[in-house]
C-alpha cells in the first residue's frame, strides 16, 4: 500500500510522536513534515508525557514507542484509549511477533508497526488509521491471532463466549449470523487485511458502497474498529488462507 491511495485531507492530520530516543523522534518528524496533509504537533519522551500531550493538544494519531522509562507505551496506550477514544494510536517497536503486538491491541491500539517501517508505509498507516481503518500487516495480524486467539479481548458481540471457549453455551448465538452474505464476505476480506480500496477492487464496488458495508458490519457486531472486527472474525472461525 502507498500513501497515494489516500487523498490529503483539507485539515491536516495532527500527529504526536512518543519515543524516549530523540533521534528516533527527529527521524519520524522529518519524514512526516515532508508530507502534505500531516502536521506533527508535539513530542513526548515517555508514557506520562504522552498523556499530558494528548490531554493538552488535539491529537488525531499518536505514534507510540513500547519500551520507555516510567510508564511504557502499552500502559500509555490503554490510558489514551480510555481518556481520548477519538485519538488513534499506532504502536511502534523493534520486535516482531512478540507479546508487544498482543498487548498493544489489547490496550486499544489501532495499528502496530515495526520501527524499520519504510517512510511511505508509515505515512500510509497514519492516513489509514485516521480514516478509521486498522493498520496491521496481514502477516503480523494473522500470526498474532493464531497465537493469542483465546486471550484476545472480547467485544460485546462476544458476550456469549467464543465457540468452545470460556462461557460458551450451546444456546449462545453466533453474532456472524446477523450478517448478510455480502457483509460476511466483507468481514472475511477485512480479516485478510484488505483496506477499503482493496475491498472495492475485489468486489467491484465503489469505495462509498464499501464504507457503507463496513459501517453496517461494525454496527451489527458492535465493534469499535476494524481491529475488533478481525478479532471477532477469528474468534468465530473465520480463517483466511492468505
């Protein structure tokens, strides 16, 4: 995916940078300030400072490091998600497919990227998350869900328990049964990691129609965002092959 898939908004996306290494923050700032439609409005060197930043500035997307002194990025993400649910958090780490990926999603992050992400991929992730989608590479997402499916946070749609999981009962309805055939196809494609543009191409639909379908799926499954949709899909047996 590249950033050309997303049009630059008339109002810049306000981004905050959180990392205990000043050099890393400077690198990200240089990349982002070269992009139209993105404005870096503040920096923080630890989780506590990140909370102060979000409390005092209107942050749309927060790039959050994991390992920091004092309050780490996972705890800070949970606090930001609770205090400012409108702020999307992308967690950045140097570690691939470890407990940090799981902890980041559990804490409310909308994205998980490695620090060696390419500049255009970082920009695309920010635009994607700001548009209300999830920015998780399909490979990382699928592997994470395979490893942690039973521990993933439940959504209201999972109130009856995942099939065969704790709290499940023979009478517990499958929330996916509320979806139409098309909505089920959309959910399965989201679980593969497809964004709205890719969904439109696969199903020969306009992006506005795709957004309508995605919105209905979110509403029917009572999911906060696409990350929760992927979790729900996996908990209820949707296992994309790719």
